[in-house]
């Protein structure tokens, strides 16, 4: 399913209602409450990254919740990509 050169992004990585042990990967100040795949797609479009969506995927820490995942074309490190997307998500969340 996955190919080389892609990074997996789960919505839970950016969820301010989750703890680090529950899967959040960005600082709480950059996280947003309950992000959806649609909001993640919007942020990736704004940043200009290529991606593909897998809708029925379940995060390993939350196997009962099929939230989907996004496979993003790798451009640098995963941590840099996470921060870039998180900043765009928090910007779009602030404008709501």
C-alpha cells in the first residue's frame, strides 16, 4: 500500500484533544481540536504538497476508529512536514 518517498499523516497527529501517548505528534499550541481528513487536505492544498487519501484506514493506537490517513510526497523530514501542516491547520482554524 505505501510507497517509498511518502510520509503517512494521521489526523490524530494534529488533534489538540489527544495526548502525546494517544498519538498527537505536534505541540498542543499548533494542534487543533478534532481535525478531519477534509481539513488536512485543505491544509496540504494551501501548502502545495502532493498527497493521496486512504479513507478507511485506522490509526494503530485507535483501531476502533477509522479516521483515514493521508500519504504525502516526502519533501524533507517528517517532523518539518508535520510542523508545516500544523501551522497551516492552526491558521485556518483561527480564521473560522
